[in-house]
């Protein structure tokens, strides 16, 4: 084990624990050894006969699985096992600051290893935001056993994502637009006018309900400074600049090579604008697209509708 690894919930690498939620959902949690540290995973429910498990991939980079837990309803209502994990250096998969490791290639390797470790030979995938980017990159390498994938509010091109984010920013009141643009130059993101403008932008386009106001079961339970560092290293300091290793990232030219049945989901007020979502829906052969009322976190805002759309699509691929 590498120096600095700290397991959560009293678990060691390779160990697993089981429990039942208040709603009666059986859950297993554990750690997969990975790169000398540990990747934490959560397996909710059991799949009914004929239903393959759904492996979810969280966004960020640097976020955690918590905000995706509304997908537990797929296990509760439809009898489909749902699997989550915290990517290396995020949430329960704690590490020291490792900027030299934080790359798309690392996280694609982790996804591959997690499928192998958990025996997910046949599976559906759902990647949200950065998770969908990772999922599409993975899909271009023709992985076996993926019955379908849901690309949830993700870009295929960081350049397009950035240009659309700046366009959306321009719809803010002028003083807010200027404050956010100034922060990307002087680096003072703690200025009161910058924080106020960020809050308005986030409520408009990222999440109607900020994380601190969400129900406890879908809220990150502790600060995650290393996860924040991961975001800064891979993305940058804000939604409007890409200074990290994701600068220039694109799979646009490879979308036509993806042969996995794909559903694209996005929100009407999403920072993943219709232009961004349509690029993927048009690029992946046979892809479907569901445009739903909401923001970047539309899956949290209309969970029953969202989960029904996802379940209906993946059922058709089995």
C-alpha cells in the first residue's frame, strides 16, 4: 500500500462490507487495490433475471459518486443493480495530491480494472459530465461486454464546451459576466462579486439545488480538497478556462467508431447545451437523445422521469 492511503468506513484494500439501507436496499461496499492506493465502490441492489447491472461514472474531474445516488431508484423500482465508485483521489478513494497521475488515461485504466475486479463482463454504463467524456474515450477502444451506454450532459470536445460556457456566461448581467472573466485573469475567485456571479451561473446551468442544500443521502458528507486539486489539475480554476491536461481533449473524430448503443441525455438549461449534446447524438451511429427540462444535474431535478427514460432505453438493449 502506498504511503498516504486512508481507507474509509474502516475497510482495508480488498475488503467488503454489506448492509441494508433504511428503505431496504441491500448494499455492498469495498476497495479495489489500484496503483498502490484503493478505488472505493458501492453496489446497490441485485439485478432481476435478464437485467444487466448499470455501472455509473461520476463527473468532475474530482467530484464523487454521491450526487449520482438518485440512480438508486433503478435498483429499488426496476430491479437493476447499480454500481458506483469514487475515482482515484476523489471521495473515499483518498490519496495524496498526485498531479502527475491525474490524466484521462489513468481513469480509463481504472474503469477497465474495476470491471475486471468486480466481474462485470456484461454491463451497461452511465457517465455524467466528465464521466461521460471518460466513457466515450473508453468506448472508442471497443471494450467488450458493454450492452449500452448513457452519455449524460457530457461534451465530446473541450473546445466546444469552453466556447459554449463563455456564451452562456454572457447572458448573465454584465457586471457578473465581467467579474467572472476578471477572475480568470487575476485569479481572485474569492472576491465577493465573483462568488455571487458564480452562484447565479451555477443555479442557472449546473444545478438548481446546490450541494449544501440537497438531501443528506445525495450530498457529499465531507470536504474533498484533493478532489478539488484534481479538478484544478485536469480542468482549471473555473468553468470558463481549461488550463489542465484536458485542454484540447476531443473524441469528435472517433465518435463514428463507437459501436455501443448510446443514449445522450441533457437538460434544457444545461451547460451541456443542445449544440454540445447534438454533436454526440449525430456522431455516434444510431444514438438517441433525450432533452429534458433541467440543468446539468437534470438527473437530480426530475429523478423519476430521468430514471424511467434511462431504464426504458437500456431495457431495449438487453
